[in-house]
C-alpha cells in the first residue's frame, strides 16, 4: 500500500484505465498512424473520404474525458509528451492489482494529438506534408512508449493488424469494431 500512497502523493493525478479501453485507444491511434503513413501514397481526397468512415477524433476525446473525469480544454496547444515517472511502479500495478495507470499529462497529450488529427481532417490536404508526418510520429511514439507495455502479447499481435487506409488487400486485418469497448457510445 506504500506504492499506492506514493502515487497518490505525486503532484500529478493518475487515472485507472480499464484494459479494454486501453486496447481501444491503442488500436485507434495505431489505425490513425498507419492511415496517415499510407496517405502519402494515396490521394488526399481518398484519405479524407476514408477518414469519414472512422470514429471521429472528437468522439474519442469525449470518451476519454467521460472516463477520466478530467476537464479537457478544447484548445490544447503544444502539449509535450511528458517524462514518464514511476513506470516500473505502474507496470507492477498492472501485474499485481490489474490497474492500468495513466497520468493526467498522458491523457492530455493523447487528447492533444487527437485534436491535431481532427484539424488535419478539416484541411484540404492534397499532399502529404511535414505537419502530417510530425503528427504521425507523435502518435506512434505515444502509443508505442506509453500504452504498448500494458498490452498482452496475444492482443498486441492482433492490434498490430488493425484495418487502415490503403491497406494491402492480401493482409489479414482486424476491424476497429473488434476493439470498441461496450461503454463507448457511438
């Protein structure tokens, strides 16, 4: 219980995330990453048409806000990926107590990249540009460094094969609907 107190005494809030929700966040962010990566070879209009079939980023932000009870400013600007403290403790919580703890700054960073993605969807992106690539890298770094360590190897293998824009037709992919938790309201 000393570990619990040390995390609670930290200046930053930590939020317990359910495993199914974490898997959903990871799958969604991976789908965005792969789709943005493939959009550099596709037509900008085709990508925008594909993005309309995806869960809108604003819905994901709302879902995150409702589940964290965290007030999220709709105009987050330049939130940096926080230094991860207590990583070992958080992983121990996952193993021992089946808790997945994300810090307030992790949640705000995730919402920030989702807001940036939402802005890109409103632009008329004919060409893949530096801003799109920078966002894609931010998303990939976030989900691979912050979320991936909590996911079981069996689920990770499955989520790595998430459907995405301009995917190879010969690949076996898993549709996003397989990762949507029951408490997500469409």
